[in-house]
């Protein structure tokens, strides 16, 4: 049987409050509005960042292509400079070959963790070799002024396109920067938004299913974030339980446990470490909750009138203390 982190939060406050919530649904208009706003803004950031990344790829492509075409244009211009360039490229090709041979040799010796680095270097080195071969061929060709003119015009057009994409990317980045600071640390990116469009995360291992408000990817870690509209100055137990349940979902989904989760209140933010002791409390609460479901009733588990005083279900609670 699956339980949700939201239900665990209610149960952690008072089992009877959770039980009553099934019959008496209370919609927190402010909360719903806030979560909708958060989801919308995060979606906007995600889409714009996707576009910026797309532009960055094409900026790189057009800039490199324009440079290659511009150099090719020069190659077709003067017959007299060709001999010099032919020697230049032959020397460069030999040096390149030596460097590539060195990387190839090193790649066979390094420990497996460094292999991807050397594979990248080998790939770059092969691309460099292709470029050298291409330029050697061009500089050995007879002079052709029309061809040179065509290449230079093409290079200018591509550079203009790269600049336009650059300004468009800058404009989009500027538009989202303020919102981004509000939600995401500098090194972070949005991995998941718990809006209507996203699928629920299900953990068969822990018997929990639900949607965190959002998940950030920070330094190769997946960090759940829970936004609350309350103006608390320190985290409370039910919220820590809910966040821990989200950490458990993430642990099962990505195969790596997050080291912490983030609780955000109106004016304060807390990093809550993902700890074994909280995990055990979540599992115990889940067990008790299932037992209560089977019994068909839940009861108050505390003697704290202050708790009842601030309980949103006290009006129709048969066991309230105040
Ligand atoms: S009023 Fe008290 S006993 Fe009743 S649900 Fe709320 S906290 Fe529990």
C-alpha cells in the first residue's frame, strides 16, 4: 500500500487530523495559488533556459563554421602564400600526430575514472586532424578569387547569425535571472517540477508516492524542495517528515540518496539533512497509518492543548483538547 508525503505530514501532526482530512477537505486558497505560481515560474525558467542552451549550441556552431570558411576564403586568395601554408600545415599535422599518439598511449594506461577525459581529448584531437587535412587540401588548391569572395561573404553572414542568436540568448537570460535567483542556487538546475504535467514519483521500496514541489540538480545531487506559505522561523516536525519522505522518493528514483532537502517558508529557508533517524520515523508513521486504515479509525496521540488550539480541524474534532 502506498501513502503520500502530504498524508504523512498530516499524520505526523496528529493521526486524527489526518483521518478527519479525508472527510473534511480544507482547501488552502493561498497555498494553492502560491504553488501554482511557483510551478508556472519554474516552468518558464526551464523553458527559457532550454532555449538559451539551444542558442548557445548554434552560436558555437556558426562561430566555428564562420572561422573555418573565412580561413578557407584566404586560402583561395593568393597563390604566393600557398607554399608557406602548405609547409605550415604539414608541420602542424606532424605535431598533431605526435600529440594524438601520446593521448592514445596515456588512454591505455590511465585508471578507468579518467578514461572519459582521455576519450574526449582523443575525439578533439581527431577533429583537429580532420580540420588540418581540410586546410592542407584548400591551401594546395589553385587561387580562385570568386571562391574566396563567396567564402568571406558566407563567413560574414554566419557571424551575423551567431551575434543575433547571442543577443537573443542574453535577452532571455536577463528576463529569467531575477526569478532564477529566487528558486535556484548558482550551480543548480531544475530537474523536476511537481506541476500537473509531471508524473508522480513512486517508490515500491518504501511504499510512498507523491510529487515534490520541485527537484533541483545541484553538484550531481537531486535535492527536493518543499515550499510552504507559513511564516515560520524554524522547521517543524511534520514538515521535516514530509521532506524526508520526498528524499526517500528521490533515493529510490535516482538510486542515490540526497544529502539534504530544502524547506522554504515565507521568509526563511532551511537545509534539512536526510538522516537515518528521520527515515525510520517516516517508516514507523507509515506503518501506523496503514494499521489505522485497516482499523477504520485514528485517534489523537498527544495531550497538548496548544496543538489542538492551532489545529485547522478542531471545529469538528471529537477528541480536541481546547
Ligand atoms: S483538534 Fe487536536 S486532537 Fe483533534 S485533530 Fe486537531 S490536533 Fe488532533
